[in-house]
C-alpha cells in the first residue's frame, strides 16, 4: 500500500480491523504443522496477551500493508482497537510499512528465521520478520505511543 497523500507524523493512518478472537481460536484456525503454518498467509495481529485480530474475517485494507525493517508506521493499541500510526512524516506515493515484529516462543534459530524471510529492501533489513528477542522499543515508537496516549487521555477528559 502506498500513501495517496502526505501523512503527518503521529497521524492515525488506518485501523487494523477484523474479528477479535482469543489466541486459542487463532491457533485452531491456523495450526502449525511440522514447524510450518498450514495457511501460507494469515492476517492475525496480537491485540493484547489474550486476544488477536483476525483480518481474514472482516478485515480491511490495513491487512495488505507490508512489513518493513525501516517502518514508517507503528501498530498502537487503543482500547479494543489497533491503529497503524505514522512514526514520521510520510510523503505521498511512499510505501507504507510496519515491523511485523514476530516473536516466537521458541529460540530464533537460523532455521526459524528462514521460515519468516524478509525482502523489504531496507538498508538495515535483518532478513527475517522475526523481531530479535529482548529488543527495546525504538525512540520513534516510544514517542508515537506517548503522543497517542496523551491524545486519548485528552479525548477521555473531554468526555468523548
């Protein structure tokens, strides 16, 4: 997906929509057999520790935004919703991308990394969709979360 118009830093770009389901339901829908997901493409994003959003059911165009190791968007949870927020100003025509940041329960071995290859083309591409374990959030991500949290608090204080 590409930006049709310029997008301002910290703008709510698009909500990631779909059916809100428990992790256990997602695991039943999209089982892993012999270390591989049966379905080659799933559009499931974690909302919180207990639930995921399955964009295969009721999802919108947000599910087509690609991974990037140099993202210009950040997924941020607001209540029961997950929004993709601009980490910086995005130019019209620029491809939109966020770090899928997949983290497996198991060790991220070379074989596991090969199961989740990345071809984003970024100069800092790590070659995998897997997020290195125990990696701190970037400064841009922390700032975006702080700004969005302040906006939500202000809206709630205004009774919206």
